C-alpha cells in the first residue's frame, strides 16, 4: 500500500493468496424450526490476508479457544453479502462479520477464524 498526496493506493500485487468465498444460504430446520446456514463456494479469488498482530507475534495457532481476527482484501464484486465465509489457502475458515468498500476497486472483509472446517 502506498500513500500519494494523502490517498492510499493499493497494489494488486499484494493480492497473493488464493481463497474461496463461501456464500451462506439460510434454511428452516424441520425439527425445531430454527435456522440452519449452509455454505457453498461462490468463487475463488486472489486476496491479501492479514491476521491480527497477536497471532503474528506469537506465531501460534488459536489459544484457549480464542479465534484470531483477520482482514481480507479482495477486488470488489457485486455478489458479496453476508452470511459469508472465506476458506484460506491453508484450509482455515474465516467467518466474515463486516464488509467495507475500499474505493471503487477493493473490498475489505473482516472476520474471525473458525479453524479448519469443511465448507
């Protein structure tokens, strides 16, 4: 990321990890009447993945059941909506809690790691 006269310019070269966007679909459970969300692959995209500073500093996975926050930057898409998960290239899954537009070209997805899961 560069800063030119007060504006941040994001280079596409930083999108170096291949991730899968997993779109959620809610359905009513037949037995108890609650909602169940199932996830299916929406697309495979290039992303920049940033884990929390705590995770990077310790170099260890989740401790005591606490998940690490992640920020994932991708190129803007019109079909992104919650519920959404992102499966990282190493198999870990991140539950997306927030989506923000970064200018016209990028989206920032913020969420918490769920660990290794099947989508």
